[in-house]
């Protein structure tokens, strides 16, 4: 059902349906109009031919009778000498008796009666078997102004009906073939369009995700080709700007590390020598802010190294349970100061994987730091490490503020802050988590309910040799 709905919503199908609708409407209109026109026009042509023949026959018979020839002789002579064999002719005297005839068709008394009253009558006669149609016309014969009889002519419409019978299936076949051809052409054109649009969409999504080396092969010179070249130009400019940004961040971060290290050293030294409690509190504030700035600088350096591909991971056997427990133990004092409970659970005494222990611990530290920032006093943070199939799973759940649904797609973006008014950092911690996790070949996921809490899940692959 989903595939059917997807196909029905497909641009290619909709384009084909539009073309098909236009084609069917157009060909049906012209087909029906043509057939109806021929159905009317062909009998009219036959009727015109019948009228012409009647004028000729009537004139010849009346002319012979004015010269003294009897009706029967005049009619027989005209029928035999001047009448096309396709016509059926019959002559009546004034009493209604047939005096000359070339026709085996049944007579029509009403036609004769009308003619004897001076009327010219036209009608259609259907003769069994076969229900062959005939056009029939009758006219009075006058000699010196007096009606002396009538003449009747009939012309078969069998040729007309045969022509219409041949034309009808050909018109229907023509409509069907035309519709099929147009549908196939529309599907082909639509397929090319959807393929090109699909390539543009894939490239645009890749560029939106930061893959600025993505390029589209633009072979055409039309609007779509121009659009592809424009996207390629945009990607190259974004790639250049990204490189400039990464270089700038790297240089700034390196430049900041030295003064921060010096300030840290002097602060630690002054803390040892500080005698006044007020002085000591002031230095502790400075020391904590230096640590905060140092963390930001390290995050910036890590991101710039990841962008440049220069971050080197140590691949070694590591125990995720031990690393996670150590991260929790280090964080507990900070959590206790904020009246937040931290729980730790493990699905096994030891869960091993290959990776960089220092970087994995950095991932967990960042997730714990994020959880503490967004959990109110009295709340709870839970760290759980489990193994499922060929993956190791580290979950960090909190009972904090939660994340609005509209913000979930952006929580791992750099410098993005869900609650910017809380001044809870620069928005780099989760970006580092995502980059480091993917560098290990894993993935990070988030589930959250606003006002209830959030759960961040880091999934790392376990090599087959460690299962």
C-alpha cells in the first residue's frame, strides 16, 4: 500500500497522468467529433447525389411526356438510358399504379400520396434482412401544370455504413495507440526529470549535511543543467568557506591555549598562597572560568582536527564498563553539589570494544556535562552500558527539561543551543559527541519528551573477533 501511495505521489506518475488526461480528452473529442461528422456528412452527400439524380430523371420524364409520350414509355426509357444502376426507381400513374420500376424494394403508399398532393418527400427506409438503410425521395410529375403521376428514387446507404464501420475501429485504435504512445513518452520524460531532480536532491542533502565535496555531473545545457552547475558552484564556495573557518578556528584555538595555560598556572599558584577567604573565592571563580574556556578551546581544536581529518584515534581494546564508571565517579562530586543523583548500570561486568579510550571517555563526559546542565536540583541522571548483537550501547538519561520536538533535529549542530537563555555552554559538546562517535564508526541518537527528560544513546560497533 505504501509503495502504491508513493507511486501515485511520484512526480513522474503525476506528469504522465496529466499528459494522459490531456491526450485522452483531446483524442476522444476529435475522434467522437470526426465519427459524428462523418455519420452526418456521408449521408448528406448521398442525399445530395439522390436529389441531383431526381432532378435529372424528373426533367427527362416530363419532357418526354410533353412531346406526347406516355408515362410508362417515358419512364422506362429514362430509367434504362439515363439512370445510374445504383439508384432504385419507380414511376406511378395518378391512380397509384406502378407503371415502370427498376426496384425490388417495398413500396411506400404514404410517399406516393404525398407526392400526388404536390409535395417532395424525403425519408429513410430500412429493408430486412440485414436492415440495409436506403434514402428515399419522391416527387410529383407535372405536364402543363397538371400532376399526372409521381416518380420515386432510392439510394442504398450500405457503402456509407460500411465506411463508417471501417472508420470506427480505426479511430478507436488510433486513440488507444496515441494514448499509449503519449503515456510512454510522458513516463520517459518524467523518468528523466525525476532522475535528474533525484540527483539534485541527493546532492543538496549531502551538501546540507556538510559534505561539501559533493558534485553533480551536469551534461545538459538546459535549466536543470544550469541548476546543477549552480549547486556545484555553491558547494565549492561552501567548501572553501568551511576550510577558511576551520583554519581560523584552529589558529584561534592554538593562540588561546598558551595564554590560558599561563593564566591557569598563575591561578593555581595564587590559590596556594591566598590567605584571605574572599581572595580565595575570587581565585576559584577565575580558575573555574579558565577551565571552562580551556574546555571550549579543546572542543574547537577537536572539531577543527575532525574537519581537517587530522584527528588520530588510538585503536586499542577498551572496557566500556570501566570507562563509563570512571566518568560517572569523576562527575559525582559536581552532581552532588547540584543535588542531582547519578546512577550507573551495566549489562555485564565487562563490555569490550576497539577504540580510543580517551575519546570515548570524552564522549561520556560531554553527555554527562550536558545532562547536569539541563537537570534541575533533585533530578536524576542514569548511565547504562549494555551489549546487543554486535553493538555496544551507552545510554545517558536525565530527568531534566527535555528537548522540544522542533529542536531535536538540530541538537548535534555546532553552536546550537536549545535553551540559549540558560547560558549552558557554547553548543559544542554534543557536536563533539557526534563527530567522535562517527569517527569510531558508531552513531548517536536522542529521544526526548519536553518537560520529562532526554536520553542520549551512543552505539559503537563490536568487532566480530571480540564477540
